[in-house]
């Protein structure tokens, strides 16, 4: 080509050779992979998947069976778990009990808090059953420090089996010109923790705040970076708590962990009947089921028990409904623990095909015990509860 297509000049083009990319270091703030992972890349050369040797790493049990169930069998070394929930729901209590159980079996745990002092954490730990020996021992270490650089440095020095950070919203890095909890701080702090876990083999558990809508606060990047995202749910006015996995790279997301909050901490619920009258710190098994059976036989208007599938278990949940004549405007439809859209649809079905005149009725439906029911199999129980409340007859 003799003429330049842009300026129209002749013989102005010169030949050049593009230099190869010789950058060897990672970008600033990029995720650093373990040395063995980098070595298998062979200088960015692909290799057949059949030649990749997987790591057979045993899981570490937390000592809490319901927690292990949600995690997929226990903690995976080098994994990062993010647990979120409403304030006061029991996130710190659950992780402190898991840390105490691990420390009681000789595992080293570093509990870093950016919200409380070490004395406050110690006072809370003294109230938990089964944590005294671990707290007084040398395996559970407390660090009250919001500076993440100090936390990471201590974790590399101690080399714990588990690092707990409570919470990431108040942790910060001093070299970032932003307030704690900002997008820049959250992104960098989470990236540093993931890098620590992948390069040292330490399992990391992070406590995260939630918004008023119940979503984890901060950018979605946090959920993409971590390996496990857990949601701690429940009604603070009831004692039951549910831990569910929103994301789990090492297990199923269909399992639930059931707990009951008591004055001595969280206790596991194996056979669960999620009804407030049957909640007792000493009888969460057969007595709860017997109470549920007797209440089913009582046939109370507006109250229906329904089996709900939760992972590999079937839970017996109570759904209650109330109808009342509405005044001054459109009728109200309120749902607690149930999907509001499905409640409106069920009311329309009852009006169209069931002959119930609910157009002027305020309808309230609730799943007791703080449980959140999303499966369509509970629609029949909800419809029966509404019909029973409307006709004032037991289902």
C-alpha cells in the first residue's frame, strides 16, 4: 500500500513488529492462585482435563451436624464462606459455637472481630454451652482489629485451620481512600481474604450484613468471589432458625440446617415441627411431634399442618390464616413466610372455583416458627387454612 487511506500521503507507511507480552506479574489487586495451580498452567498452555490431578482434601467437621449438612459435609480447607442474616439473628453465635467446637478438638481457630472488643466476645462465649474448655484453651484465639492487613498478617503467622471475620462491613485497608463498608473496601478486603484462603489452605468464614430487603449488603462481586454463600433466616420473635445455602461449590444448595435459639446459644433441631407451642430447648424431638399430632386432631379453624420438603428431609410446618371484613378501601392481603403473589393467586382460585366471597375480606396468612415456604406443595394447605378461617371450621 503506497497511499495512506487517512491522510492521503504517499510512501508514509512503515513496517513494525509487535513485541510479545512479557508481563509476568499479576495486576494490582488481582487474585493470586496457589503455586501448584500456577505450575499446572505450564506458561498459559492448555492441557487435557484428563491429565489434571484433582486434590483429594478431606473436609473438616465443625462439630455441629446441622451446620455440616448445609456446608456439604464440613469445611473444605482453602474455602471461603459468606454468611448473612438480619441483625441479632444469631450469625456470630453460630460461628462462635463452631469455632469453639473446632478448638475443643485441637483445631486452631482465629476469631477476628471488627465490631466488638475481645472482652465482649469473651462474655458472649461464656454464655454458650460447651465453649468453656475451648475458650480457656489455647486453640481459640481472639483478635479485635478492624484493619484487614493486620488480620491477614496474624493469620499467616498463626496458620489457623479456620479464620472467622465478624464482620467484613467494618473491616478496612488503610491504603484505600474509602470508608469501611464502601464498594472499594469490600471488594479489596474480600479479595485479600480469598487470596489468603487459596494460598494458605485456611478456611475462611465471613459475616456479612444484609439490606432492608434481606439481600447481602455490598456488590454482587462478593458472592461471586466466595465459594459458599449461606443465608441465616428466622423470625426474631420465634426461637427457630434456618440456615440455607444460596451458593455452594462443594455441595448441594437444597439442604437446610435447623436450629433453636436458647439462652445458652443455638441447639440443633433434628426432628422439627416448626410451631411455637412445640418449641422447647429440652424437647425438640418426639415431644414436638406428639404435640403437633394432638394439635392436628384439634381441627382449629384457619390452622393447617403441611409436610414441606427441605433438602432430604420432610418438615411439618403449620400454616395459619385469618380473614376479616375489610373497611375503607381495597381488601388487604398479607403474607408472612409465604409468597405474596401465590397468596393472591390462591385467593383468586378460591373465589372463582371454590365459591368463597373474599373480595371484601382482609386475608392474612403466615408460616409459623419463622419458616419461609416457597414450594408449591404448600398451596393446598394455604387454601384450606383460608377456607377454614372464612367458614370458621377446622380443616
